[in-house]
């Protein structure tokens, strides 16, 4: 989101926190908001009306309340009313905002249950699995495969292996992509989970798995360097050829043997 939409989502997010004080409330809110996002995604006229800058804030809020009141809890309806009253750069931003609030509510439930670290790891790992398994990717992104079939497939694959919150978010990303790729949705949910704890996410590529002590030392060193707690997503990558590479956002810290050899080779050629 950009411009006015970025400001609006920040303001609406402030209204979310009082509503996710316990895991059950957070889960119920997230499920209802995901359902509301699905309605908005399939109703372009409603999206346009709720984001029409020529309408007053009150008129848009009243329309949102009229559409969703009685169909969802008062807490959810009130939050959607606030979304309607806010201003958005494009109609699609309004749908994205409701979906983002839904994901944040589910993530809050994971935090209450002490499962936030697991949730982040599971979203990341599943994204890697999808990228390495073409048949699974095709099935989950096939627009002609019924939603029930995708849910059953994910239940069979993941129900006993991941947290309930990870299964919920992965299922939502596959069943209701809202015009995004599965990869992008999973990355966005992982980003929101990381932000929940005001942490940076570092993708670490290594040739050999790190020990617990090495992970702790690396996380501590990165936290000192960046001034924030850092969550590590570790990827085994034979191309690293010793050492490691760390990417945080757009910044790459490359300490691999392969890179050092390549650099040495370039210097020899230059001479």
C-alpha cells in the first residue's frame, strides 16, 4: 500500500489490538474478517462505493455497517465500519486492508498461545516446500480445483504437522488468493508475524545446518548490529560452499566461500 492507504491501515490497526485480547476472540475475529475480505473481493461495486472519495466518511461507514451488521460479530462489524470510514488510494486497497487485519488477528492468537515462533517458521518452510514440489504448487494454485478439495489436501498434509494458525493462513492463501500468488501471500503473512514482535527476519543460507549455539550467536550478533531482535529462517544451500549468506530486506551479507573465491578470481583477472 502507498500514500493515503498506508496511513489508513495504520490507523485502523490501532483499533484491532483491543479486540484480540485472548486467543479465542482473536481467532473468531480473524475468521470473520477473512470472510468479509472474500465478500469484498467478489463485489467490485461495493468496493468502489466503500472507497469512493466523493462520499463522506460517515456515508461510507454507514454503508459498511449496513452490509455486514448482523452477519458478523459487533466487534468485526465495528472494525469493518472503521475501514469504510477510512480513505483508500484504490478500491483494492480496502480489500487488502481487511485481509491484512484478518491475518494479524490470527497471528495474535498464535502469540497468545506461545506459538508465534513456530508460525513464522512453518509459513517460511511451507513456502519452500511449495517451490520445490511442482505438483503440489499446481494443485494449490489451480483455479478450477474446488476450494473444498484444496482444504482437504492441506488438512491431510499439514493438520498434524503445523500449528492451527499456520494451517489457517496457508489455507487462506491457497483458497482465497485475492489476485496474489501463493508465494506472495505466504511472504506477507510471515512478514506480519515477524512485525508482530517488532523483529527483523533474516534469511540465512548455509551449506551445513547450524547448531543451536551457532544460531543463537548469529541471532545475537545480528540483533546487536541492527538494534532489533532478529528471527532466522535458515536454508540449506549447497551453492554457499562453506560460510553463510544473510539477507535482511534488501541488504545482503555474504560470507560464503564461493563468493570469496569468485572475488579472488576477479582480482587475478584484473591484474
